[in-house]
C-alpha cells in the first residue's frame, strides 16, 4: 500500500482523501413525504477515502481471482 497523505494506492486501486467538514442534511419541509428527512441538522464528517474511479467487474476479478 502506497500512502502520501491525500492519496492511497492499494492493490492498484487509487483512493483520494476527503477532508473532514460539516454539512447540512435533512429538510425543513412539512408533510409526511419528508418525515424521514426532518429536522434539518448539521453533521460532522470525519476524514475518509473514496475510490477515484468506478468499481468494475474487472477490478473485482483482479482483487478476487476466484470470482
């Protein structure tokens, strides 16, 4: 695994670091359709890594040769 702080390469898969931050989720709209999205609130997200490209069947076969 290669790691340079904001980028990781593991088994040929590239990951990009997303830095922590605060985001607002949910809604203040009324009605039963929005019931599961209330109330609007802030969420603190930790640092995390996300793949730079789409996960494909070819990539899966490279990771799990028995697939």
